[in-house]
């Protein structure tokens, strides 16, 4: 009986140690976000006026091709939108659910909900004056 208990205890202990080891190795949101990202997809709740679908698609394709976000480990940010770069800072809340980006010129913070975050994909949802936007970013190569 003692051997059975000892074996069970050792098995439970090793399982607990492995679980703690695996879960503690998960990178923080800051580590996952740090790096250069490009826009893969952009959606808005604003309707596209009839007959403007092709123009809108071309604008979106051009924006995706000429836009990126570089989140540096020192919490500085270079946001390039349609080829125009601006500098700022970034931070993530304690829960890892909200990303705040602040432009150095306007000093106005912009909050985005982190809908998904992996080492390859970052999905942000923003709302501003009733307009909702969802932006899917992928790591730039």
C-alpha cells in the first residue's frame, strides 16, 4: 500500500511540475507584440457607398502594402500608415487585453482591444465615435 501511495504521489508531483513548467514558459503579451507587423486585413462597420467598392478595395490594398507597425522592446513605436511614419509609445494592460498606442506629436492615446495574439498574428479592435474597426496584423518578414 505504501509503494502504491508513493508512486501515486510521485506521479501527481511530476505532473504538477510539468504543468507549471509549461504554463510559465508562455511568453508575455509584450514579448509577443514586440516586432514589426504588417496589415493583413482591415474591416470597418461603415458601409461602402454603392459603386465605390472597387475604389475602396484599391485603397485598402495600397494601405496594406504601405503600412506597418513596429513595436520595439523599449515600448517605442513606429507606425507607418500609407507610407507616412509617426513615432510614439505603446503599452499593454495587466490582463493583456488592451493595447494603448500614443502618438508623440498629438500625445493622444488610442486604445485597441486585443482580440487575438499569437507569435504570428495580432487582431486589434478599435472604436472611435461609433466607428468600429478590426485590424489583423501578421509579423513582417
